C-alpha cells in the first residue's frame, strides 16, 4: 500500500495540472536542466531534467543515519584502496572472468610496479540506499552500492530544493518547507577538488574533467565547474581521445594537456567497458602514471566493484581496518543488505541454489557501475542456468532485494502526460575526502541525492530515463 502524504493535493486534478505548469518553469528558472536527446551536445535547445511534482517522504532517522555514516564510508573506501592484499583477494575470481575488471587491475599493478607518483588522494563517492520495509512494519536503511567513479547529479541535486520549496509556498504549506533539508553537493565536491588542487602545489595548473562524447548532463558538471572557477581554478574538459592525441608526461611525470599542466584529473566518464577502446585504455594508463591527483585513482575505482562490496559484508572483514573502533564497524555494518558470493566451490553452489529457488528475493549484479545493469526475477534463473557450473558466475554477486513502501507522486518528464503513479525512492549520500600521504585532511558528507522511479521499473537511474530527481521530505 502506498504512503499517502500529498493526497490532499492529488485529489484535485486541476490543482495538480496548474502546479505542474508552474513548477516546470521553476525548474528551468533554477537551472535544473538537461540537454535534449535529439541534440545531446547542443545547449541551443534544453529542457528541464525530470523531477517529481512534490518532495517524497523519507524517514528522518534513516536520513540522519545515512548522513552520519558517510564519513565512515569515506574512511573505509580510502583504507581499502590502499590494501593491495585485500583487493587481490577480493577481486581475484572476478579478474579471471571479467575482462573489464581485469584491465583495470592490470593498470593498478603497473602503477604500483612503477611507483605511485602522487601522495595526495581525492575521493568523491556516493553511497546509495533504499528503505527496506520489514515484515514487522519497521523500516531500515540498506545500502545498494557505493559509487567511487563519476558519481553524478551532485550539481542538479543542489538546484532542486528551491523548486520544491516554491511549490510548497504555492500550496500555503510554509511550515512544511523546513522538512526539506538544505543541500549543496556541488559546493562540497568543488571543495574537495579545490583542496587537492591546492595540495598539488601549482597555481598555474588546471583541473581536467574527463568527459564522454555525448554530454546531455553537462549542466550537472557546470555546477561544479562554476564553483571551481569562482575559486580562480582553471577548468578544462577533455575526452580520452584528446588525452591520447595531445597529452604527455615530462621527466617528473607531470601531466600536460595542450601544454597546460594538470593538477587534478576528475573522471566523469570511464566506468563502463564500452567507454574504452584500446587507445582509451592507453590514455587511462597515461593519466594514472602521472603526478596529477586522480579522482578516483585506479585503486579507488576498483574499491567500488560489486565484488569488493560483497567481500566487505563478510563477518569480521571490516575489523581489518577498524580493529579498535567497534562503533564505526557497527554503523557501517548496520547498512549492509544480505550479499552472497558466486565463487566456484561449495559457497558459490549454495548461492546458485538460493537464487534459482526463489529469484524474486534477490538481485543479480554484475561488476558494473551505472543504472540498468542489474538482473531481476525469472531472468536471474535464465542467466544462472547458462553459467551455474562455469567460472563466469564469479563475475556476479547476489544481493537481497530491498522492498520499500511505495509513495504516490507525479513524475514530470518532458513530453510525457501528467500521471499519478506509485513510486519508490533511492537516497544517495555524497562523500568527499582528501588524504595527503597518511593524513586525512578533509572528510565530509557533501550532501544528498534523492531519485524516485515508478514501481513499474526494477532498475535504472535518471540518466537512463527511468528515475527522476527528487527531494527528501523528512517525516
């Protein structure tokens, strides 16, 4: 049964239509923008990014829990990224059967063999959660994944609160405005990049965003870029292809792009296998070998792998990095959903049997970032039937399926009819940290991202055209 938070509004169809017309203009006014599918590389014609008509309810205690544990996850990601032995053990089975993970790991080993050129580490991640409704009626926070590369929508998430505050004003719900938490991830992300740039130590050096050919979501990037420009930090945007054609390292392994020294490489691309040609892999290696601060560096990218997530959930593993800090371990572990290994052997065989016996209870996850990769329901059986006795099964993990309580709302998309639907939300918390040698000099939760989608869709995010931007309305 769906939660009924705004049903007093939704009962009046004319009011809903009038509000939708106004709030679309408000989104455009506030810069909640995306380029169009027909002209993805042109800002001559743009439209509002998809969003909800009204903010969606989020339990305040779970929001605060996610916010509080983000610094712990920042520390965990940083610690794991420095643990070669653990990464080799955790990813060993996946490397054998997943070419993409293997190539990332090859770069990692090459960099370690040559010697890491930069002691400054910049992490910008997003830990994503859903709200699991238990059989006893209690709701708990469960982590879906942690994104360590190209964690997106921090920029537009900074602009969307003003949209929903305005619609609450229109509804004379002034007291409800305080239930929308302040949010400015773009500022927090820029502060992390700025600190890394400062520690690099060259005022002439630039920050380079590594971007893809198709850039519909450019305004999300621009929010962070403009924050950096306001700090007098020069920003350039380049593709992998530009790097291989025009970038070089000098004898000190300083990275130069078009004769400009690069202090920070910020990846907004490069998290999927199809992002890489042979030349693009060479470009990635060139940047990873350089003295520039990478966000993420190759070790931190690998730390975001699903297989690492599954291994971290094993009993006793977190204590490896927090041996005398049981409270940190407790906070992190409290967010874990059930995670299961498909590695060859008795444990993996049991996982196959578990998944095929009741596939609706689980989600099958490959070693991939970005929405639209997960497998649900009967398709789990189909996939496992083909690989259940093969090493290829080790390229997947199995996770308990989260069962959130649906919420009624209208999802506003350009060209789509106005329709009330039942939806579920996913809360992401942005984490930013900077380490200089062994010293953590910045560790912050930089803000949040709420994405909402219809219960008709099992998987997919905003960029995939399934989810829409939202705000938490704390209850």
